[in-house]
C-alpha cells in the first residue's frame, strides 16, 4: 500500500508528538518538519531522520507531501492551514483551528472547493470510553440524554500565550458535548475571568443549553495545581463517568455499576491513523472542518456572554 507522505508545521510541545506518531504509523511516511524556530525544526528533524525547514512555503513545494499537521501557536493555525490547502495538501489543523470563526469558515470553504480533507485536532473523540458513551447515546442504552458535566483544570501551561483557557482548553469539552448530543446548543452563558493577571482569561464556567432541555456545564481553569480531566453524562437510564487521563469509564445504572474495559491506546495515534485513512481509504471522517467552526463559534459566544453578562443565543 502506498504510504501517505506527511509533514508537520510547528514542532513545539505538541508538533513533536505528531512527528513521532507519523514516524511510527504504517500508513504514513514522515518526510519533513518545519518551525520558524530553525533550531527546533532541526532538532526534531534529526531525531526522526527527515528534512527540516524554517519557512512553511519552502517545505510545501515538495510534491511528495500529501498532507500536513498544523501545530503552530493557536493564532496562526489558520494562516498556515490556508497556506497548506492552497498548496494542495490535506490538512489536520490543531484546535482551536483558527483565531476566529471567520478564518475557520474560510478553511472549510477552500478545502471543499479544492476537494481536500480537512480535520481538526479534537483528540478526546479518540478515547475509547468517549466512543462508548457516544454509542450508548446513539443506541439509547443510556436512556434519554439529560446533561453533561465536564471538568478540565490544571496549572497554566506557560507556553500558551496567545489565547485563553476557553479557546485553548474548554474547546475540547465544547466539541465533546456537541458531538455527544449530536446538536449545537441553543444558548450559552459563561463567566470567565483572569485571576493571575495574565493576558487572557484563566478560568471559565460555561453553561450550554440544548433543544428539549438538555444542558451541559463546562469548568476549565489554569489555576488548579493538579490536573483533572473528567466527563459525567447523565441519561434517564444510566450515568457514565469518564476520566480522560486514566481512560477509566464507569457506568452506573439502578441495578449495577460496571467498568467496561478497553485496551489503552494513544489517542493521538488513533487520530493520525484515522486522518491518514480518511485520505488513503476514504474512511468516513470522525471530525470535519465544520465541527471546528461550530466549536469555535460556541467558544466565542462564551467569551461574549462573559463580557455582556447575558446568555448568547445561537441561531
Ligand atoms: N489536541 C490536543 O490535545 C493538543 C494538545 C496540545 C497542543 N495542542 C495545540 O497544538 C498547537 C501547538 O501547541 P504547543 O503546545 O505545541 O505550543 P508550542 O509553543 O510548544 O509550539 C508551537 C510551535 O509553533 C512554532 N510556530 C509558530 N508559528 C509558526 C509558523 N507560522 N510556522 C511554523 N512554525 C511556527 C513555534 O516556533 C513553536 O515551536 C496549539 O494550537 C495547541 O492548541 C493541541
């Protein structure tokens, strides 16, 4: 089978992992990496025995590269994704996809026009326990969905300096609840703030309301000295609790409490393998560019709600 020629733009903390996983996967051949910090690009390239660049435009001239991961700072993701799409490459752009919804919509438009695959790095969807909950929602073994509560708190990751906790962190949970409920919220109410005098908000409480009374509550912050990443979904027939860190899933019903076991797999490996197979084998994409636009729109509404003190209705 022909391997997918891939490259990574942005080789910081997360891009390095994309490069490693592409090197490990059978479906992909890592050809090059690029970072505006030439030293970083060179170090990662040497580790994996590939070419390195400090200018994305130079690297994108390589016709062997079919697809790229964009792992730059959040506010330049869209610019680099657009450049890659314009060069005819399939793109996996990291969350939050773009600095604003308008930029994200443009990416979707160009990808559709050029018939290129566009995906967004919503890694949580690749955790088996989350797929279990999604399956239970689809088959209604959880009953009717009532509400979801997500908590994602930790210390401030100092390298993140261009967006706040909503677009960087809460956006994972925003995507998860829209995915589980298979719909966009009708209204968003949020309170965000900046406790540590940073440039952007470092805590957020976000409430989303959906059709037929379903609700979701998302708590995110960069103020907690330890890391918690959990999800609790309440249905009329069961409560499902997922710890994203341990990947432990607990299902409670009136009769019993069980812990379905799934082999622990690296979510990034599953994500990039699926990305490659969407292009090579035309697998049905689990995440589309439109999912990214939707999540960003909700994140922006949450930030607006916090400024106005009012719930924001989405059309
Ligand atoms: N999906 C996930 O779970 C997950 C986890 C971590 C980070 N991320 C996302 O990945 C992205 C990178 O995060 P990080 O923690 O690695 O940050 P980082 O600061 O460690 O790395 C970003 C790198 O991008 C480089 N860069 C910036 N602009 C560039 C450009 N125009 N061209 C080439 N290189 C450029 C920087 O020099 C830096 O090396 C962010 O968007 C973040 O939200 C996603």
